[in-house]
């Protein structure tokens, strides 16, 4: 028998350096994806990567209209101005409104979300001054924070800055100007800031709880009302210069009454007794409308009510416990990156995209929960990580998978059944060609009397005979998921159980052997009818451990199997010369077969064996 050369392909050892490069690229992509989340967490309050938009969605989902029993909002709305006269009202009417709330309704304190920058009716101004100087009344200042304004605001007279409660932060948001009340109200001991800085997209999400101007500090209106009139110490606020308003309660959650109804005493005393009151306006005509996460045109008075409710929760221990949101985001992003590094090389690109989608959905759910417990961290950081992985890691892994597929296809397409190649491409083996110890069944087939058959034939006919005979051998091997090791001139070597383990490798090899016998018999019948000599195939089959893999060199490589069971199969094929049976089967295959019957042929000492080997062939079929 002669052994023709086999097609060469790169040995697996030649792939080690590219694999190292692929690993380095994958590590770099993963590191950059994680650093993207780190960057997002280092920008507290930033709108980067849609963090604020996602938080706005969470706010809307979380908002409730469950009643807020601690606050009353007195609204100078359109119905009140239609009934009592247009704005601005006389100061005496404002004083009547405050006195009615404090006297007739026994509220705990009143904060005015209104500025009185110019003096008006003397009696009314005097009454307001007396109420603010001696009663639980908080007046308002509006600080300005715009540094680009050509002329700084200086309107009215600032009241004395109140003493900061114990535990108040030293840091405060610097202001550049103010609109304050007129000089007659400058002696008020309780004043609060109603100025704010909206985000770059025009949405008001935060309020400065403390403002500094010319070395003095003022609290926000809601914080001043809480410190003045709640009956408990104001909570220590620890956090950034501006505090996120959680907007947990929508406008409909508050007890909102009109100023006209209060002056008419339309409610019972117990409806308002002991509550904190905010007086302001939701009227479009007064222009106190702002964009918030709950909508693009909301009452500014509602922002003050939301902050007051939030501070009351904090004071009474009802605020959500603090979570380390940034740490959760970083851990989630790191886990996503590590999972991607492990899973993507083993998955298709489409599956990887689907997994990234599931990971992103999982984070959105976790971020929804965490956002209520940490108002600062970037809720979209891990989503940016997933997007980066989608943009770079998935295409890269697809490219790597394509290169790996081409290598496997180039290597195995002519030697392994297509179904086995597809299984290899879907498997998670890093190098399926690497030599491994496997349980295999080897089939060796050869044409008996090949030289006699072809020596009298012209070269072209001899070539056609050889090709037709090898087709009879190869077709059944591939059809029954075998691996074609090599051609041996007029025969072949094939095995089952490698490169992928196969539980039924013995039965598959036996199925292929029966099909080979049938096809050779048909070819022999056709040639005999044409006047040629009949053909006979000799087959040896044995099962056992073998080392299967790429055993090539730097010059040429071949996927093959080596081991004692392979040698035994070769000896069985040679032994078929002395038997009338075309297929001689070893005891290892007989022991593993489940779908075939056998005929024992006795024992024989095979070449290279020290003791007799039991031989078998196929039992006659009924």
C-alpha cells in the first residue's frame, strides 16, 4: 500500500501567537468598557450617557398620588384672582391669609413662596413684618447663580442670615446676585431661598439647600420652614451642593387649596391643624412654572412642596436607606465585562447581542431600585458598558469566530462529516485540534489484489477504478459521522469518537462498514457484468483508547489518531486475507456495540501481539 500526501494546513501550535493577540485585544476592549462605567460614576449629577433621562423615567414610574398629610399648599390660582382681584394683591390680604392659617386653622408654620421686593400699602407691610418677626412665618429670597449675567442682580434688601442648625454642611452653592424683599421686611429672622439652577436640558431636578453670598449662608425655603416650625431639629444634609428632588409625590398627592377658600374659611380647623403650609401660585399668569421630571410645565410651588416632603421624610426617619449606588454600578459593570470575556468566545454574535440585552434589562431593574437609595450615582454607567461591548466586543468576537471557523473548515471539511464540523464550531473548545486521549473506533479498509486489478488497465481506467473504489469507502464514513484520517492509495483509515466524543462510536463505525460492503458489492457486480474481475474489500475494526489530534510539524499537519487500538485495526484488516469474511472485528468493538450481532471466528495471535486476540465478523442477516 502507498500513502499519498495529504493537504497541509497550519498546525495548532502556529495559532498560539494569534490567540494571545486575540486575548490581549479582548482584554483591552473589556478594560475600556469597564473604564467607561468608572468615568460615568466619577461625574456625579452629570447627564452623560442618558443618566438623567433614565432617572426621569424612574421618577415617573415611582411617583404616587398617595396623600401627603403633613403639608398644605395654598395656591393663589386663577380662580382666586378672578374672585378677589388680579395679582399683585394688597399686602393686607396676604397678611389676612397668613393670620387665618395661623389663627383659625392652627397650622404649625407658614412659608411664602412670594417675593415683596417693593413696599406697598403700609398697613399690610407692617402686619407682614410683625408676622414674620414674631410668628412661625418664613419669607423668601431668590438667589441668582448666573455668572454670565452682565449686571449682577441686587434687588431688595437681604435679611440677616439665620443661624445654621447643628450638623449643617459648611459648603454651600455660591450665588452671584439676589432678589430680596423690601427694607421693611429685612428684619425677618426666618428667610429661605427659592432660587434654583436648572440642568442644561432646562429641567429642574435639584435645589441648593444652602446658598452662600458675600460670606453669609441662607437655607432653602423648605429647609428654613422645617427648621423654624416642624418642632424637631432639621436633619443634617450630607451630600453635594445641590440636592436631588425625588418628586416621589406628584402634585395631586398634596392637599392643595385655593387662597380664596382659606380666606372664606371653607375648611374645618382640624383639616389643617398642625401642618406646615406653603403659599404660592400655580397660575400661568404669574409665570411660576418649571420643567421637572414629571412634566414640562409644572407648578414651581410643587418643587418646594416635594423638597419639604422629602426633608420631612429624612427628619422622621422615613427616607430610603442609603445604598452605595456607584459601587453597585461598578460591580455590575465588572461582572458584565467578565461574563462577556468568558461567554462571547463560546457564543454566536446573535446570542451575544441577546445576552447583552438581558444584562441591560437586569441592570435597569436594579438601577430602578437603587436610584431611590442613592440620588448621585450614574444609573446609565453599566448601560454604557454594555453599549461599548455591543459596539466593539461582539463584532470582534464575531471576527474571531469567523477566523476560527475558516481554520476548522479548511482543516476538517475534507476529513469530517459536515454535522461534526458544525458541532465543533458550536462547541466551547478553545482548540478542538489539540491532541487528547479519547475512546475511538478505528476502521481500516483496503482493496484486495489492487495491483493485480490495475496492472493490466490503462492509466485512465486504473484511475477511474481507484476513484470509484475510494468513493465506496468514503461516502459511508462521512455519512455516518466518521473522521477520515487518510487515504492509503487503494484504501483509507477512518475513526469515530474524535474530534468530538461520541457515545455510540462503535455502532456508527459498524454501520459504515456494512454500507461499505454493500457499495463495494454493487460496484463489483457492475464491473463483473462489464467483463472485469470482481472486487473485494478487506475491513478491520477495533475500539479502544487513542490519542487523537493535530500531530503535525511546522511544515505539515494532519489530524489523526494513534494508539494500540489503531494498530490492532490494521492487523485485523490484514488478517481478513485468511478468512472468507470481508470485515474482521476486534473484541473492543464487540464489547461496545449495541445494535449489531456478531459471529465469533476464534482466536488468533496478531502480529505484534503477545497473546491471542478473539476475532469476530458480522452475523449473517436474516
